[in-house]
């Protein structure tokens, strides 16, 4: 059986797409919602990033901490924000490779904006068995697809609560 290479989930938030996109497209805002991201260093804080710009994300899972270098691959106001994770390391990004892609799609619907968050595994050259062993070791027993499905649900639920309270 081959592993699941992408997972996504959606939620409707009673706020316009442009308002949500403005904040999601500024990776320094992500710690407000993500269960793992604890910070980002961007080229210009307080504004959405553009295609081609890079940023470093700092993450934590339990006692483990790591830093990623990411490049923005889509930045379409009110519609889409996406980035590739292309380097990773314990204190600074040093290991280069296709790690993952994260995407946030925004769609105006009755009742607000449907936001869809998608994680895509970039480790396409890893044998499924090797990926499974690694995944279970670093997630406490889950495959990354299952683990990220839970992270995405938590992120979207937190976004909904925060954006709708602020509205």
C-alpha cells in the first residue's frame, strides 16, 4: 500500500477572503493558529509575502525544535497562498531537499470564506517503508499524513475562532 502524499481540510469563516489572506500570507502570523509553528523570520514583517520570497519558520513538537527555510510559490490576494519547505535543520536550515508544500486556498461562499489548508509530502523519492519508520519515530506513532490531518484541523478551528471573534 502506498502512503498518502497529501491531506487537506476546509472550514468556513465568517470573514472576507482578503482579510484572512492578508494575515495567512504573512508567515510571521502563523504561530497564532498552528499547533507546531512558533515563529517565522520574513524579509519584511507585517505584510503578505510575494512569490519567490523566502522565510524561515521555527517549529516545535514536544521537546523537538527545528527550523525550515521556505519559498513562496503562490501569493494571489484573497485566493491562494502557498510555499515549499526546501531546507530543514535543528538550529538553522542546513539539510536541503523536497520536504513539503503547504497551501491555503480561499473561496468566497455564503456565510463567509471557505479556507482549505493542504499539506503535500515532498519526500516522493523516499521508499514508503522508510518514510513510515521515520514518520512514526518523529510523530509519536503516526504517519505524517494522519498527523498533519490533525494539525490542519486544529489550525483551521483556531483561525475560525480568532477571526470570528475579531469581526
